[in-house]
C-alpha cells in the first residue's frame, strides 16, 4: 500500500530519460551495425590481401625452390613480408622442408583483441602452391596479421563510445529545449492553478504557449478561470446583498435590531477599554397606530421612512440610527458623547420632527417622538443597565395617547 | 623484340634494386653435392635454367650441344627431369657449326675458337652455357661455377639481352653475383 519514498519524476526527467534511452539504443545499434559490416568488408579485403601476397610470393619464389636456394627464397618473399596485414611468410619445398621464413609479428595473445580477430579471420595460414613445369614443387604459407583489424575494432568501439557520450550531451540539450517549449508553459499553467486554489487569485491568467496543444489547454484554462471569476464576483455581491438584508430594515434602510445590538456591544467594549463615554437613545413614535388606522398602511410606511431619514439627519457620521421594529427606533452616539451630546440630539430631533410629513395621498401629518437616553458609564456599566435606563426614561416621558395626533390638513 | 629487351632490362633492374634493399650479402644459388656428384649438380642447374627459358620457336625436343672439353657434362641428359621437357644431348667438335643446337654447353676451348663460337651465336635463339668462365666476361649467357662441394651459376645480362631466347627475370634472383 505504501508508496515508495522516492519522489515522482518530473516531466523533464521522464522525457530526458526516454530521449537518452532511445538515442543510446539507436547509436548502439548503428555503431554495432557499422562495426560488423565494416569488419566483414575488412575481413574480405584482408583475406584477399593474404591470398594475393601468397600468390605473388609463390610466383617469385619458384626459381629459388628449383635451384634450392634458401637465401634467394628469403629475398623473394622479403618485400611481401613487409606488407601490412602479413605476419609471416614461409616457403616450404616439396619435401616439407622450410626453405625460408620471414615474420615480423609474433602471434598475438589468444585473449587479446588481435588474437580474437586472428582467430575469427585467419584461423589457418593462407596457402598458395608453387608451380613449376606444370607440377607443384612446394608451397607458400602466409599467416595474417590481425593488428589492422584489431585497430579497426578498437577504433569502432571507441567511436561508438564517443558517440554515446555525445548522445548523452545531446539528450541533455534536447531536454533543455523541451523544457523551454513544453514544460515551462505547463509549469506556468500549474502555477496559475495553484495560485487560484491557494490564494483565490481568480484574476491570474496562463500565458500563451509555443505548442498548439498546450496553447489550447492554456486558453481553455483561461476561459474556465474567467467563468470562475465571474461566478466568484456574483457570489460575493449576492453575499453582500444577503448580509445587508440580514442586518438592515427593508423599509427604511436603517440597521435592524441585530445590527444595533452588535454595534452597541462593540461600542461598549471600545468605550470600556478607552475609558470613554457614549450614549444610547430610544425613540418611540407617538400614536403611530392611530395614523395607520386612519390613513392606511401605506401612509404608516411613509411616516416611518421619513422619520428614519430625519433621525439619520440629526446624527453625526459616526453615530448609528436603527429601527428596532414597528415604530421603535434607537440611536447610538459614538464616543466621546456625554449628556450634552444627548441634549443636542434631542433638540435637533425636536426641530426636525416639527416639520409635517407628506403622505402619499397628499395629506400631511406631524409626528412626535418620545425619547429616552442613557449615557455610559454614568447611567449603566453594561448593555442591560443602559437599555433599562433608556427604556425607563422613555416610558416616563410618554404622553397620553389622546394628545398625540394632530391633523394638519386634509385634501 | 627491341621493346621486349628493354622491358626485360627494366624488370631485371627493378628486381636487382629491390634485392639490394634487403641487405644480405650476395650469395649464389648453391647446389650442394657429395664429392664426385658435380655432374648431377650441373645437370640440375642446367635443367632449372632451361625450365625458365623461352625459345623464339617452340620445338618438341630441345637439342643440347656440348662442345670443347667438358668436365661435368656427363649427366646432362638428366637435365630434362628438372627442365620438365625432352632434351637430346649431342657432342659437337670444337669450332663446328652450331646451327642444330638450342642450347650450347661450352667446355674448355682454345680462346680463338671460343670467341668465334660465341660470336657465331649472336642474334640466334641459342642458350649458351660456359662451364669454365668464372668471371663471366666471354659473352655466354650463363656461366657455371663449380668449386669444392657446391655449384652455382651467374648470368651475363649483356649476353642475355643480345640473344633472342628469353630467360625469366625471376632467375636473376637465384643467379650468383646478382647484386654486384
């Protein structure tokens, strides 16, 4: 089950290895073929050379045998004994007596290259009969010198070896070129894929490749990435929309109770650590139910929207206005805010709410708010205490229902 | 015929040059024999030379004439063995006409007779062999040297080139004094 510890080979290594083996095989086969066919040809020529030498010697040495002249026999064969490829020439007369023998190469060791070559090509001396008057008066025996063939074999093997070394170098160069044209583009695609997976970098794109298949892969991959990027953007905006919807009131656009509670908790934490003060305000619409009953729900909604806008207008940029539900609103005055900030907001709201609100039907109503406030840390040290304090203050300030609706005009 | 002579001379020269390269001292083809066997050795040498000689006209039986006082001519009839062809031996008187001879074996002759005999051979297809001309200056083609227990021969290239019989240049290799 366990995988071997050795890491998987890279594409370059695999290609390089295949290249190396293929070329090595080709060079080896070619070298061996050339060597063998060359050996066959050289062998034929060497044997012909020996036969020619033997025939020439038998022709020139004939009178020496006729006159039984050993010295003349030696002199007749001397020029031939110096021929390359001839190791030894011997002249034997009819009685089997050796008249002359010239050799310039000792027999090679049986296990040397020359020895093997001699065993292969000249296992026996080449024999040419010496003729005189139509009869045979002796023979010439020529032993071949395999030195030249051994040299050829040696050169052939060395050449093949050199070719194999060159092959190794060439395979390396080829692999480097492959790396340029195949592996680098694949690597670029892999790098982009990794970046997309690890860093969600959907804007990355794979570069063009110099090879058609890889280029097609690259462009398909890029198209896929573009689609993914589009999906990602859609998802993000949808998420943003959903998250906004979850924390905001659909009618007024103000933060809802969830968001307000979060903000309050965060503000409390910050104020506690900074030793700063802030304020919470609760606002209730007076007699909102009566407006709903009298003018309809569309009018109630319009009143709520306009109230929300005015609440927002009465605050600074860092402050928060939220709709807690129904006709209840809340405000958070960011640090540093004390009783004077509460007073300023109360005044601003009173002024803003004094203006009549236009209903969709063309009628106008004036809405009043009941506000309760609590200042941290004077009115409470935690959320519950602050909320309770603000609630109590608001309830205490609530007017009687009968005095709450004032009809301004009716069209 | 003239061009053939030149070719022969060139080949002879080439072979002698070839041989002068290979240093051994000039020695003669020696036919060694037991004492008293001179005639047999001479017969073998004569037969060998005949085997490498070509006459301008082919005859079935070669006529070998012996003239003068010959010491080793007793067994010349055996030369046909080495020559590989039929040979008839006849003795002619000193100074007699040699028209019926293909080979003339010259023994001891008075100098004027010898000179006249040899001069008469000039331009004819006769192989001349001198038994007793150790310096080989008298104009015979082949000069035998029989001394002690060995017999050798020498070729007179001038005489060979003047004659119309052709001696195989390979014989030069075996001739005594060839490198001198």
